[in-house]
C-alpha cells in the first residue's frame, strides 16, 4: 500500500509528526555531523530530514515515488524535488555520497530492486540511512501514523536484506519510544520516554534507523552451465603397429583404385 504525499505532509505538521521528526533528525545529524561538499539525496518522503544538510552539502535533492506523489520543496522559487521510479532512478552510476530512505522500503513492492538501484547510484564508500518501522513497536500496530502502513521489519530482517543487496550495515539505532497516542500529556513526556528507552536499551521502539555503506566490488553470481555430452570412448585392442598400418593405407576411392592396381600387377607377373 502506497502513502500519499498529502497525508505525509499533514502528519509531519501535527504534534506526533514533529516528535518523530525531532528524534529521527537528531540521529541523522549525530551519525552525519558534516556533509560539506557532498551530494545528499532523500528517497521516499525524506524532505523533512534534508533541511539540516542544505547549508553545507553541495547538492540536496528529494526524490519521491510516483505512486506517492511529489510536492514543492524547500519553498523557494526553484524546487529541489522530483518524481521518480525508485527501482529506476534517473541518475548516473556512483554520483551520490549520502542517501536517506524514509517511508519507502515498508511500502515498496520489491524492496530488493530498490536497494539494488540505490547501490548503483551510491559512490564507492557512500553511505545510506534507512528509517523503517519496527515490527515489535507500537507505531507499526496503529494506522494513525504513516509508520503503520506496509510491511514492518525486525532488526535481523533489515540486516539480511541489506547484506543480500551487497550493503555493509555499520550502525543500528532505534527511535520513537513514546507511544503514538494523541494526548498532550504523552507528548509532553516524549523526551522522558526517549531518554529512558535509549539509556536502558528497551525493546519496542517505533522505528529502526540503520546506517549501511556500499561495498566497492560486487561479486559475480555463479551460473549453472549446461553439461556437455562427452562421447563414450571404447578401448581399442589392436596392436599399435596394426593401427599405424591401417592409418597409412589410403581410404575411399583412392584406396580402391590402389588395390585394383596391385592385383593387376600380380596377375601380369
């Protein structure tokens, strides 16, 4: 099930969306403290988390899936967003240094194809951060937020998915220990929920935040080749001298002519 860009924009304008933005953006900034001179791309609905990189990165662009829709960002005359097909990005190979994936993998029909395309456009040594709902968390169990749609992941599932698509997971983090409830009292305690959950390492956070790097070389997959039929070789019992003698005799029409000539000569004698 795809998410609509209008619903996503409304969510991040609401109190729960601002809480989600605060703690996810803080993790992104801690892991990427300096992106000076880099090209930073957001894939999915990642524009709420890209603004903190605009003052230092050489290029910041938001790429949004066609099924989701696109909006104008960052609010100036020139837009920095584009509508794309996630499994076929309009980018050359190895042109991106940092890439943020939010609101995409859980609703993607073929997440492996999306990650293969991300691997292609990332530069050697480039890094990616994936934000995905935790299947053990509260946020994946309610549909009042965008993180309740699609297929949530466990930590081991994300790790396997990234390794199968030739990424090296570097760091795993979690965010949103606060319950996704629409009560002001819960919103005021969000900082306490987050601090206690991170300090105690409690299970049940709403989101997985994973950083992975691109492996420079892709191994070539082995393909099964068709077995070629080998002719059966029967043993030859004739002596070597006999075989050589037979090989030295002419064959075919020339051989028959030679035999006839020999018999005529013997008769004349």
